[in-house]
């Protein structure tokens, strides 16, 4: 009887060793809209989330794109206004006003340009703030004009979801 128990345990142990558990990447369980291809940005690989299109407040035909991306382990916010000759200085602020009334300032780290583009490397504090609050208004200051945007509830949900996805995403060389 003891011999049968020992043989049973040996058999069970050998079967359990032959079945290897697969590691599940948390990003695989989400349907994240993150895209990455072989293109390089300033010589480095990058991944980006789906862009969020925002309409300028009180304007019919002026739009901007709010897009989150990742290079190496850093998450970036890219903001571009689709209007000609919009000049943006380095360190020009992007002000976020949250629904609870709090104001949060992000500084543009992108070089001076007249393409209406701002790029901001988000810190952990910035990401935590964006994940924990809903944005009511975005103010973007340029040399000639100040722009104001009001993201919708869906836009706020997408921003949080994209940040969560990008935090989990690993930028790798595309095969």
C-alpha cells in the first residue's frame, strides 16, 4: 500500500513538472489600442496610443490632437494644434483644469516651433494626477493666441485607459 502511494506521488510529481505554467503578461488581458512599428522617433523606438481629437472651444474648424506615447520606459504627451503658423515656445505651459477646480501645469519640453506641437515627458506625479482626476479644461498658450479645449467624459476615460496600457507596455524591436 505504501509503495503504491509513493509511486502515485512520484507519477504526480513528474507530470506536474512536465506541465509548465505560462506567464501571462497583464497587457495581454487588456485590449489596448497601442501601436508600434519599425519607424523610429529621433533614432529610438516608440509606441503610441490612439490619438484623441479635441475641438478648440468656441471655434468650428480648429482642432488639436492629444496623444500619449512611450519611448523606452518614459511616457510622453504629444499635443498638436492643426492651425497654420501656431508658434510654441519651449517651456510654454499646458494648463489642465480638473473637475474639482484644481489647476495643474505641464511644461513643454519640445524645441521652439511654429507647427503647433508640444511634447511633454510625464513624470510619475503627472501620471498619477491624470489617472486620479477628470480634466475639465485644457489651456494651451502660444505666442499669438491662447487655445482652450474641453475634453468629454469619454476622452477622460480614454486618457486613463491609455495611460494604464502604456505603463504596462514594453517597447521592443519589431520583428
